[in-house]
C-alpha cells in the first residue's frame, strides 16, 4: 500500500551578523502578530459571549491583518514575508482548535526569551550544491545538509533556540510503500520511573535520568543567573549558559528515545503499550520531575508514527485495566498493591511476581485479546466502568 507521509528534516543554519538582525526582526513580527490577534480573539469572545458568533476564525483575523498593515504605525509589518505572518495566524487558529476539541491548554502569549520561529510555506529553495537556503526578503543563508532531503518540500520553519542556535526544519511529503511486517514477535511494554521500560520478553531498560545527571551543574548556573542584574550583558551570557545545559539534556533524551523506539519497531511486528494519563501522574509533586525527565509521551509518540511507517501493528490498552495488580499466570488481582511494592506473592498460585515484568506480560495479553475482539460492536461506557467490564471479559478468556 502506497502511503503519503509528512516527514521533517532539521538542519543547522549559520547566518551572518546582518542576517541575524533581519531574522530577529522576522521573529519579532511573527510573535507580535500571534500575540496581537490572540488578544483580539480573547476580547472578541468576552464581548460576544452568548451571541451567534462568539469567536473569530482564521479568515477574520487574516482580513484584520491586511487592514492593520495599512495603518502607518504598523507599516513595519510589511518588512516580513506576508505568508509568514499568515502562518502565525494559522498556528493560532490551530492552537484554538486543539483547546476546544482535543483538551489542550489554552493558547498562551509568546515570549521573546523563549524559542523563536516563523514559517515560510512557499517561495523558498535549498541549493544542495552551494548549501544555501533561499527565503523571501533575505539573502541566502548557509545551511549544513548533513543528510539528504527526501520527497517534495512543502514548507520550511526557521527557528532560534534560547541558546542562540539557528535551525531550518524542512517539511517534506514522501510517497512510501507500507507493507504489514511479517517478521519479528509480539511485545508488551510497561513504562515506569525506576526502569524506563520493561518488556514482556524480560528486557529491562534503565531510566537514563539525564536531568538528574546535570541537575547539580544546572542548579549552580541558575543560582548565578539569579544574581545578575536584569538587562545586563553578564545576565544574558549566563542565560545562554543555562540554555545550553537544557539543550544538552533535551538532545540526550531525544537521542535515547529515538534509538530505543527504532530498535523496538525494527524487532517486532506487534507492539502493545499502556495508555497512561501522564498529565494526571505529573500532578503528584513527588513524581513530576522524574516523569518529565523520562519523556514517556514522546516515546509513545515515536513508536506510534514509526510503526505506521514500517507496517508494525501498535495498540494502547485501556489505562484502567489492572496490568500491575493482576497475576499474569492465574488472573488473581491484588487489590492491596501499593506503588512501593516492587514484588508481591500471588495468594492464588503462590508465584513471586515482579511488578514491572508482570505488567508487561498483562499488557501483551490484554492487547492481543482486545485486538482479536476489535470487530465486535460494544456499547461505549465511561472510563473505569467500561474497563471493569473488559477485565471480566478478557479475564474469562485468559483463564
């Protein structure tokens, strides 16, 4: 089956000092448009709540942007590519859609000292011979093409990290032939804090804890940063040092997650994991930092899209299924199990149960049985009630 996928290729940019000033202007204008119309949409909703039209949409804000650029005091907005400013409005509209439809946080105002970016949807080009990036209203920028570009280029996003590094993320459309994978086994994965992942095959992957490793140095630099005078050059230099530590932690984590997810997808033809409520777990102040450091959501996201690309079956089981409490051998459920209990004895069959490995085995069993019954129609029930019904059904089949 031929499938169209979107894949992004990120490359490092090395602009000159003059180009850096122009890019800073482009970043500022894109940020201003996003924040300006976010305020407009908030005010419009407050003034028209209860009326037929309660909110502005993209087309309304695009028309308002055209009128705004005609005003003398906002003429400086014409210095940027008009399509880049329109893309800021599209990003704002997408953020609103995610908030109302997908349970995301309400869009926040963009800040100057965070990551800066603007998108160019058309009229750009990358010369692979001279290694230059061409975008509207800017001279060619030096780009490091460390890997070939695949497929058809659709858009490019120029960004600057808080540490001062520039990147170009090229979104490409690729026609890929995807076949269901026939080699490899089936695997259940239990994700945790002490061990990052434990598989149903008995493999235990320790949590790398990159943030914890750099925490002492990061704490020292943040303390020095807090003592610098706001707005001074020394404070800005110290801010960049702190940002570089965060960059290193992020790069280490991404490298670990990509390598692990690639290996798991390459070795298996069916992967099952638990649909964890990460946001709810992070509400626990004792676990929040370790959960954030682990990167569970990103790991699952990578496995999901890599499975789609390579024809691997991937499924997440219901979070309310008792993967840790249920003995995978006899089906007995330990209702008194606590988070600190890493091993427990099954009172039915007498087996000494390793909590994480047992959970991985249960995830595999639940996933396989749910897959075999996917075609059956079932009345949707909310959360835990529906999960209890599934436990009864699946438990009877497992025994």
